[in-house]
C-alpha cells in the first residue's frame, strides 16, 4: 500500500473514532433527571415538566413510562398510548434544549 493511501485511511479511521466517541458522550450526558419550568400567560400560574433518561433506553416523562432513542440529531420519545414524539435537541452544560426553545435543566 502506498504511503499516501495509508495516511488517508489513517485519517478516515481517526475521524470515525472521534465521531463515535462524541456521539457516546452526548448520550451519556443525557442520562439523569431534567426539569423544564414555566408560567402560564393567563393566570401567571407556575408549571413544571420533567424527563428522566436511563442508560437502558427507558425513562419517564411527567411520570409516564417511556422508551427513548437518538436518531442522528433527533431525540425520539415513545410514550406508549400517548404516541411518539421527535425533537431536535442539543446539550449545553446542564441544559437540554428541545426544538431550540424549550430548555430543561439537569437536576
């Protein structure tokens, strides 16, 4: 094998490893209990939603059992009879941001 081909293969392999490790880190960072708090516009009442992610792909959303998975840059929540929900998501420190506007804080 030519030296140039070895370098190209080595570079591609390195990039693949970095991508795999960064994906695993994101999933591990997602584990735990997250809370979103807000206020209703009508009466100014306070409300909170919570999501719990477990390592085995199970968890809960406001007390309802769920399964979850990551599909590319999408977070998929499956809540049985309540249906499936897909969100774009990002993690920033102790913040989980769903659909770019709902910010959950890690507890």
